[in-house]
C-alpha cells in the first residue's frame, strides 16, 4: 500500500518570501503564498530545515535540531499581538528585495525582539503568560538546554562551546546551577523567542492544513558541532577528551564536487544511541512532526553507511565508509511512534543495502530530472524508469535552476532534454515542470525558481561552498494570477489535484 496520494507542490523556504524586514517571515506574505498554492491546485509546500542557523547561515548547520529560527518571526504579528508598536519595527534601511543580508537582519531583528520581550514581561495578559508557560513546560526536554546554550554563546561572544570555561563546557552540576542563575534574563529571552516562533509557525501551518496543503519539512541527518545538541549530550557523538570530533561527516567525490563535500559535522556514537533504543532520534521526530506533516530525511544513505573523514582534513577525499544503524533505527522509531510519513533523500552513491532499507519501510525515494539528461539512456534515472512510490523534482535546493542548468549543459545533454520533453527550448523551465507532472511518481515538486523561469541568479545553494548561499528571495508581485492558472491547468491535466 502506497502512503502518498498523487499530488504536487512547491519547494520554497520561508526566508525567500517578500518582506520589508530583510528576510522572509511568517507574516502576511506566507499566508499569501499558501493562497497561491491553493489557486495553482498544489497540495504540498516543501521547506528546508526550520532551525536557528549558525555558521554560513545554512539551515543544515543549526544551533539546535529542535529549535526554530527566530529570524522567521513576523514583526508585524508582534505589533498585532501588542508586544511592539509600529514605530519599533521601522527598518534601519531599505533592505535588498532580492537577497537576505543576514548580518544586518540579525542585528535589526534581535534588537526588536528584546523590546518585545521586555514588553511581554511588563504587559502580557494572564492568557498570554499561561500559553508561554505551557509551551516552556511542554518543550522542556530540549528547550532548557537550548536556552542556556544560546545565553552562554552570547556571554562568550559567539565562541564554540568546547572553548568555554571548562566547568560549563563539561556541564559540571555546580557550573550549570551558577550560569542558570547568572543568565536568568537571557535564558528567559531565548525561551520567549522560541515560544513566539512556535505560535506563529503553528498558526501558519494550521492555515495551510485548513486549505488542504501539507507541509514537507526536512531533517538533516547530522547536527552542527557548535550546537546545543552536542554540548548537552556529548556522549551521543564521537568526540575526543577535549570535546573535538574524532571524525567528521561528508561525502566522497561526486556529481557536485571532485574533492567530495566536507560537511564537518560530528558523527554519531551509534552504539551509545542504541542503548536506549535511539531515544534522541525518537524525540527529534516527535518535535519535527509537531511542525510539519511529512519529513524529507536528508542523506538517507548515511543511515546504512556514512563517509567518515579524519578531523582536520581539508577535503573529503580521505574518508572511509562506516556502517550506520540501518533498519534497526527505523524499527525503533516505528515501534515508538508508528508508521511515519517519510521521504528518503536517496541521492548520490546508493548501494543495494540502502534500497533494501528504504523498501523495507516503504519510504519513497527521490528522482531529480536534471540528472536524467546527464546520464543518458542506460541510466536508472530516466523518467520512464521511475516508480510510483517516489518523489520527482525538477531540482532541489542544491541544484541550479532548470534554466541555469540548461544554459550550462553540454550540447548533447541539451539535445536529449529537448527531445525527451518535446520542447523547443524557449520555455524549458515549464516544459520540464510539465514532464515532472506527467511522470508516474506519486509526488512531483518544483522549486519556486523554476515556476518563475529564473536562471542561475535564483540558485539557493552551491554545495561545497561556505558563503554566499541561502540568500535568494522573490519579490511581491512575482506570483501572478496567470502563473497560478497555468500551473493549475497542468496539475489537473496530470491528475494531481
């Protein structure tokens, strides 16, 4: 029995929404995007990880696997709730409409959040206070450690946790008590902005669900080294006595990079995690599935075997494959939480064993149309070989846009793509979108950049590069009625509405 109905949707991270505040947020434009999904007969909104971003502003390198990104908080909604006045949220400058300026946005928004917190403490109603206290109680398992971690990071001016004073880096009991008291105000602030994020996100998700839109979220397989997760439970990771990773995550040389990708995340101590039936992973799924309806599990092949690179290497070339927990992990998760709506990101070097685990749990895998025309007819990724229980993408956040890819493709690849999609090349983005919709795959997803027929200027991320990514935004007015109508007609034509 297949879990997912025939449907389609759009990949768009909320940071890419229009907003006068320098970054997309959970305000009116997010609700307008849901309305666009409805008008264009889409059923799915796929996003990237929602966590608080750290180094390089990557949603795949977050300060927590459980927390939300405060930068997504809508300032207009804080005004509506009475925590701020209109004059409090006036931007310090005209922000770039096309790109997120992360540094300036962080400074601006956090100064405003501090005002909101002070007003909340002074003027919150009894009901508002009760809702906040209930949230803190319900999320206590991860929230207490996260709020203290972020308060300590601020105190230590952003320094990595294992360089803090040894007693608190090692979480000695007396040090924990001392810092909880000393940083009480800062901890309260961190909990407050997590509460506001949660309330605003759940309101938006509820609006989407009422309009029959499901949200596909993203769980990165690994967590950032400089995170509350590693600091609060170091025994779950492969670290040395000074708290540094012994080996780090990455992938060997592949389509994206001749030297592989060196992600730098610490690796899990899977033997330790198995001792309590992978409780940390069960908690992670529980929290994520409060926020989204379906989970895309990133780098699924890493659960079967992962590429381990010695700490300190400059590239990912000198790694080795190590065995992961495999089916044992997913059996424990299923036993605790039941059958879960998971999409397995099974791209890259995939073995028979990886396919077997995916098929054992009936997780749909991923197909990327751009790869179909790079690898010619003998490949398994040609659309006529796709299976129903899979998700077809025109591209992901790691790919160029369809137009950007097409312009750079070899003459042979271009010719093959044109023939296969019956395209003359004048509207290649939409021709490939139509091809995705026409496939047998139960789900078809397209990045909004392809809907807007953007070139390489719309690319979200270039794997293997540390800066200049994750900044793309679309502008108010880009999502026209004619685009919605065009997509709706194609969606109906291929039975995905």
